[in-house]
C-alpha cells in the first residue's frame, strides 16, 4: 500500500517537473546564467592563469556550469508561485510537500545535466579526453541531484519576493565557487582553505570530474562519491523539512 | 456518511488577531451550503483551513471522513477549490493547465483528456484550449479555474466568490454549472457576498462575523427570525408627502421609491389597517399594497451590524 502510494506520488511529481520546465527552464536567462556566466569566468581565468592545465580549467567549467544551472531557477520557484498564488493551487491538490519538492528538483536536475553537454563539448574541442565516461555520467547525475536539492534549500526562507531569494542565493553560490578548488587547485590551497573546501559539495564534484578527464584528483574516487551522496541526501531531506515548515507561511 | 464536512472548534490566529474563533458546523451530503460574512469576517480563512491550504492552530476539520490535517492526501483527492482570484498558470495554455491538474490528481491520461474536452466545451473555452492563459479575460480565467477544479470529478466543491466581478455571460455560465452539481450528487460549499445568489442557490447558509458563526440555518428560516423587520410597499392615486404618513402608529421607517412608499414596521396587520383608514380619511385610493418579507441581505445586515 505504501509502495503504491509512493509510486503514485512519484508519478504526480512528474507533472510538477513538466510544469517547471515549460514555465521556467525553457527561457533564455537560464542558459545565460547557467552557461554563459561560468564560461566568462572560465575565460577570465584561462587568459590570466597560463600555468593551469586545460584539464583543470575544463573540469572547473563543467563544475560551475552544472552548479549554476541546477541552482539558477529552483530558488525562485516557491516565492514566485506564492506571489502569483499558483502555490495555493498546488497545495490544495492531493500531493505531499515531498512530491512538490521532488518535482522541482527533477526539473532543475534535468537542465543541470543537459547544460553540461556544452562545457564538455568545449573541452573536447580544446583537446581534452574523457578517460572515464561512465564515472563522468554517474558524477553528473549525482552532482545534478545534489546541486538541485541545494538550490531548493536556498528557496526555503518564507519570503514571497523572488528578488530577496535571489540575493540570498547569490550570496551563497558565488563564494562557494571560489572555495571549491575550481580556480585554485586544492593541493595549492593552505590548510584552512582545504578545510573550508571540504564543506562544499562542488569541491567533490569538480575533483571527480577532474579524474574523469585524465587529470589528477585530490581526493580518492570513493571519497568524492561518498561525500556527494551524503551531501545529496542531507540537502534533499533538509529542503523537504524546511519547506514543510515554511511553505504555509507563504500562503 | 451524512456529513461531508464536520468542523469542530476550528480556530486561526494571525499575529494576535483572531481570524476564526472556535467555529463549529456541519455540511450535509448533496446540499448547497452558503458561507456569508462581511470582508475580514473569516470566510476565506475558513475555506483555506478546510481545504488544507493553511493550518488551524486549534480544532479539527473532517472532510469526506478524513481529517484534513492528519490525512490531507485522502481528504483532498475528492474535493476541489475554486478561489476568488484566478490562479491558473498564465504561461501555460488552457489545455496544459488542465493536464497539469489531471496529473496532480493521478487521473489516467485518456480519461483526463476526455474530461478536459467536455469541461472546456461546457464552459465555452474549447476553441481557445491551445492559447496561453495570459491572453484570457477575467471571466475566461475564472471559467478555466472552474474547469481545472472539476477535472477530478469532485464530490465536494469549495467555491470562494466564484462570480465576483465577472461579466454577465461568465457569471451565468458558472451559475448554470453550479445548479447542475446537486443533480450529480456533488456538495457545494459556497462563499459569497451576493445575498441574492445565496438566497436562491443555497439550502442552508452560515453567517460568520468577527470569526464567529452568527447564525446557521435555511435562508427562509433566517428571514423569519427577524420578522420585526417586515415592511409594506404602498402607492396612492395622488402624490402625498412622507410626512403625511408619519403620524400613523407602528411605523419604524419610511422610504420613498418613485411613486411608492416602503414602510418598515413591527406590526404588519395594524399598519395595513391604519393605512387603509388613512387613505379613506384623506380620500385617497390605494393603487398597490404589498407586504415584503426581509431579504437575506437584511438578515445579514441585522446579524453582522454591517451597513
């Protein structure tokens, strides 16, 4: 009975996912924020840091792109829908908060991993080789879920002004990029830098991506996967719990 | 199950303001139940608690046999909500909105498509099914909301001011659909400001004021509870001034409407006799004389103190 109910709710979350993709993701700003901004950051470092290998920079570009795309839209869905009162309609339907959050996460996840094709293509064009494609795909899937869930945590404060949430989101996302070994290799960081980097899921995703395109990773593959799985579970559960607490304050 | 809605001590407080204060009532299966009250009385807050949109701080609401707090998914599966303000997705087409609702209620695709087509046709929206909702008029949006709400073929329909501010055509279409619901075995919980609508549509009405239920009964019974507010409409063959009538006993208030006088009284029988005596003494002929029972609006005004 419980499994039937679980599958039924899972199916309903696909409706949320389709709605999100149609309304929020098939729009220019998502591509701009998700891909072009990381690309410009990449080009700035590519031009300024001639000592860094192309494999290092490409893995950073893949990490940034997946991270920015997966967290670009998900934080503003809840405040936006509360403002235009469509959230009230969703809450009046027979779906749980977990179903709602899972649907939002799925839409964000799909875009996160689809956009990753662009930096991978740039990397291939610039002469990098994917040495472990299966690991890269698994890493992309895991990273996509992890970052999408992270984006949903950012949307949990009960503010119905998307601009407020975007401000909080930017305050959290940008520093994370600079502490995650994307522009400075982890091995070159001071001890305190490595400690801070270890608290960022982006560190492990970028490190894992580095491994799959033939560069040396700082952590072991098992450590990267274990850390990403833990972050993913914690982020998703936390996102659901926080929204369960705050969603009624939005209405 | 005789009652589809059972409300026990339902209470909601917003920042120390008691919006709904320990209300109790039941809604019987198959009836049209009107929920009336002035602005800020707690109508919409009550509907939102009954439909699981907000949580009460105290009390219970049993919807179709399920506690809306403890078993929200089961309670919501066979109900629908038509809010006052349209909340369809304006960036989606009418059809996409319908299919989204069908998916959220777990309705199989073929069944959903057949129901959506039928509903959109009944509410004259089928020709615009592929148009984005952002291009719809207010009336079209409200009709679409009704279509979306009915996609799950609900047993219990919550309507919050469904015809408020709509054009005549849309209001009429929505009312026609509402009148079909009892024949289909559906129960309607109707929140409205429109006393005429409530008086004509509802089997029973509850009047809420300052978060408390002021009265709950059949419209006719409520009207009888304030008999003292009965009035008489009279017109004479010659023009006279209202002051000429003021000496007649049992008159509470005189209002002139065209060539008629509307006279409020606490004793209809005595007033009729006095008026005929007055007409005879003044050599006037009575052209028309009607007794008027209080309207539901007058009951509402009396009970809520609203003007």
